[in-house]
């Protein structure tokens, strides 16, 4: 069960975003930026140097730089390679064995790689909260907002945002800093998030908010 080959598609623009039910704003004193599953293995689904992956990496790079400058903790989720069937659980049924036990496949893309002060969380399920210490790290840091970027929008990104909501953590999904299997899946994830569990925003909007502090 290999990853699907993703046909290039245009990233959603600011005027194409769904209406949000809530009006939260990103606060550097409360937020964590989560870079979700941007490992080389998952990015092989995309054609290099085309949309959406080129905008995805450029926007995530800009957001991580701005977050570090604003004192926002930057955390990464990364799945381990070479998982056993027991470790994979039902993901084995849906997606096969997962990442190979290969250093390049497991590494976060060089354009957005973690810096020494960042945190990398080993992730096992769709949500970055499941079987990890993400919630505890946020609690200890006094953080109750989670800004999510990465792949794939309708799977792990959306499940993590919904899981944050269920923990009374304000979630933000950055529409042009996530990517998916198709524009249809991408848009579906944004509509669900905006209507049920998160604020859907854009890279430019988040950068503008951070400049206000």
C-alpha cells in the first residue's frame, strides 16, 4: 500500500478559505507551532518543485522562523521507521507497513528541519496527541494554543486539531502551510476544521498577528 501519487494542485488563497465559527487569534505567549509529519517519506507523494509542495515548504519555513523569533515553541511530529505490525496497529490495515527504517525517509525535509532548541515528538497514530507527551509538554509550558502545519490535511492534521479541541486547546490550521492528497481533500479538511474545531487561517495572517506583539 504505497502512498498515492499526488497530482499538482493550487493552494487555497485567502479569499477561498471557509468561514470560521470562532475568532481566536494566535498569541505568542500561549501558542505552540506543530510541524506535522513533514518527513521525506510523506513528501515523496508530491512532484518536486510544483504546487502545493513548494508553497508548503516555503510557508512552513517562514512560520518556523517567525515562531522562534517570537518565542513560540516549535515542535515536530515524526513517525518512526520500521514499525512492527503490533506498533502499527490498524494503520497496518489501512496504509501498510509505513516508513522504512531508512535515515533519509525518516528525516524531516531539509527546508524545514528542526533546530537544536526545537522538540521532536515520536508519533504513532493520526493525532499527534495519541501515545505521545505533547499534551504534557504543552501543560508544563503553560500553552493552550496549537498552530498546525504539515501533511496530510484531512488525516493527521485534522485529527490533531480535533484532538486539541477535545482537550480545550485552541487549534489553528494554516491553510497554505498544509497539503493533502488532492485539492478536494484539502478543502474538505479546512471546511471541517473551520466549522467544528479550529480557526482556519493563512501564513500571511499568522505572520501579521505575530508582528503585532
